[in-house]
């Protein structure tokens, strides 16, 4: 389920919760066979939607990022993306230190993704990549991965089952 905020002349925000296979201003109707998910205009700031009746992807303009292009991207940010292709809920933890602030302090970001979802961590430009770790667990299962992050844009996907999870690097699109 995604929560989108769209602007209109009469309202500041029009919040619409969109579930796969449902559309309409108030999610009041089921999508018909073959109807394109891009018809709900999920991409912000001029992003281009590529989709079909089961999935969609936003191609974001320069300086924008996120599932629907609503996040600003600082060219100095360090980004770690994870896509869950497995049959489990993945619990994500990213640990890092910053060079310019309290060098010894460990910062932690967490998240969770279900089947087919993506997640992105954004770390500040002054992150010490020599001590950055991504840890992914299958909820109620095994540790999927622990990997050292050593690049400013790193992408992974996970797959498998709760008892037999797997992962690998993937191209960042």
C-alpha cells in the first residue's frame, strides 16, 4: 500500500492510499484486466511512469529520487538500495559512523520490506565507508546478509524463503 499526496488548486493535500489493483480518487474501484497502474499518476515532479497492470516504476528527473520521485537527492548523499524478491518480510539495519561528527558514535537506520518492495537508505556525505554495514534478517528466520558498504551507490536484492534466504548485488537503476 502506498500513500501519495497530490496537489490541487482547491486543496493543499489530497491523500490517496493506493493498493495494487485498486484505483480511483478514493480507491473506490478495482482495476480492470490490462489497465495500466501508471493511470494513477504515481510519479511526482515530472517523473516518467513505466508500468502495466501488475507493477510500475518511476524514472525520476535529475535531483529527485524515491519510489515516486518525491525525495530530493543531494549528489553527495550515499545511497543503499534493497529490493525484496523473497517470500518473507525483511528487517533491515544500516550501521555507520560519520567523519565530521562524533567519530566514535555509531548511527543506525532501520526499515522493513515485504515481498516485491524496495527500500533505500540515505546516509550523509561525510559517512565513513570503512565502518558501514548493512544487515538484513528474514523476520522469524535466518540472517540474510551482512555486507560492508564501500561505494556511494550500492544496490542489492534478496530472495528465497524465511528458512533459506539469499542475496546478491544488483545493478542500480
